[in-house]
C-alpha cells in the first residue's frame, strides 16, 4: 500500500507518536499571552553566554535535553536529531549537535523549519529507520536582526508590516506508534517554493502568505480533508498581515478556513501592549508555540486534529542586496490526539 497521497502528501501507515516536548523562550515571550505554557522563561536573553548566537545555541541544546529528560531517554537512545535555525550555515543547530553527540541532519527552511524537522523525523520513524528522533529549531531576536537587517545599536525604526523575531527554541521527540499514547503525526504535506515577487524584507507575511495558501490547498486536495475535519489550522509566523492575505487567497480557491485559522506569531505576543507590530516570526516562533502551548492543548482535548503549517521566507542578506524577491515555502503536518 502506497504511503503517498496526491502530489505532495504522505500518509503514515504507523503514525509516529509525540513522546515529549519542551520549549524555552526569552523574557519578552514570557511576558506574552502564552507565558505560563513554556518550560523555561529566561531572565536575560544572553542566557549567561557571551553572545546572542551562543545564547541561541544553548537554548536549543537545553530544550532538547529537557525533552529527553521528560521522555526518560538519554542521548544514546536517540537515533537522529533533525534541526535547523536562521543563522548562516545553521550554526546554532550544528554547534548544538557538536555538544550533544547524536547523529545529526541539519535543515534549513527558514521559519518553516519546525514543520520540516517534524516531517523528516516522522518519515524516518514510519519508514523503520529510527525508533526515536528529535525535531528542533531555534531563533533569537538579536542574532537574527544582526544578520538580516541592521545592528541593534542603530535603532532602526520598524515599519508596521514588520514582525518580531521570537527568542525561543523548541524540541519534540517522536517515537514509534507503539511507544506512546499520542498525539500522533498522521500526514505531512511538503510545500513548493512560491514567489509572487515581494521584495520588502519588512513584510514577511505578504511574502509567505501565498506559500501557506498553496500548501493548505494541496493538503486538502491530496487528502480529501475539508476545513470541517480540523479543529485548528495554525500557521507558523505569517503574523496579522500574512494571515489575512492567506485567508483571501484561499477564499479565491473556494476554501474558507477563517473560523479555524490562526497563527503562532499572533498567539505568542500581545501585539499592542508589546509593540510587536504584525506579530512574531522566526524559527523559534512556531517551535515554542508548538512545544509550549499547542501539544499541551491537544493532549487536554481542546483540539483533536490540528494542521500545523510552518512558513518560511527563503531569503538571505545577499539576495536582498542584489534586489531579489523573496521565495517562500510552507510545510503542513497533521497532528491528531488519538488514532481512530
């Protein structure tokens, strides 16, 4: 029996189970609406390190260690780590793997990387290539600003369309279906790179919205699911502007998800009180919301089936300076509380 559905989706025969999860965030994130859900809220975004980059690496490392502790597993038990981040050559992930010493596959999908890492971990487990796998990502406001935009010391004014890169890291441990009691990863829809010509690096929501809409459309087309089959569809970091655009694009495709659609970047901050403009973004945005808030709510029974759609803008400082537009991608993962 084939595991493929349509052009872009995989349906797992033995859906991997989420065994444990952990999220660590910075001070600003801890002051937001989801603050009580996170495993650890830092008092200082330097996390006792000498640079923001080292702090980001440490957040990911500690999130993975905490998830292993929750699952009562050691590094020797884990077959693979799938991880990525926003920094050049994914240094947060690679330097983390240098310390943890678990077989490591580094990924880059920009802010879509949490869904990408979950997808790869689930594929390896369902395929029989691993018993335990970790999916992890991270981002840091200050390290991302330094790389992609301007030095913080410059005090550059941010336009209303901009989002705030989340300082946070999340880790999920997946195991075979028989090892846990759920939630389970049942489907993965891998996105295509979509680029409608947006060049404004301060309007990531507009750049990524078409990719999110395209992947959601493909998911419904491949699986035969309809919006009513989901309790929640949550994108990674489209923010307020991106969510509104994605809704409009989907309505043009005769798909109305407006009643069940939200975004990790909207949920993590109080945009008015915390002055985050269009919301949150960064690899750590979807990672911390998934591993801090969303999985807990699924386990509690608030949601039975969720479509987690992390979105990523695949630009670099060089491509921006060369006048390139912003290619974007979105990957969708179906998370289900029970197997029926």
